[in-house]
C-alpha cells in the first residue's frame, strides 16, 4: 500500500480520522523517501531519483510531472528541494 501525504485515514490506535503528515514518512540517512511506499503532497517541489538520473519535479496524484521529467518516469526515491 502506498501512503500519500495529505490524505486522511482512520488511526488504528485512536479510531479517529487524521491526515498523513511528512513526519509519518520514513526517510533514509540522506533524506530520501521510498516512492514505492510514500507519495508526497501534490505540487511540492522535489528531487526525483530514478535508476539513471535525478530530476526536479513534483507529484500529481499518483503520477510524476515537471519541466524535463519524462512521461514514463519510474521514480525510485524522492526528497524535498529546499529553495
């Protein structure tokens, strides 16, 4: 199951509805998040890491977009582009 930041879910412990936050995402030591497990909130500017190259782009629903981002991109990891 892929978890998307900003979407609501029912917390198993409390039974209350809450939104997924970036603090819920598990990052590696270099601040990369696994794209097969977590998706960022829509339109947040990110680095998108593929097998061969890193792009600058964003997420739109379950697809990736950006100025030079190929349409058939397979993103492995993502992290924030702080600027």
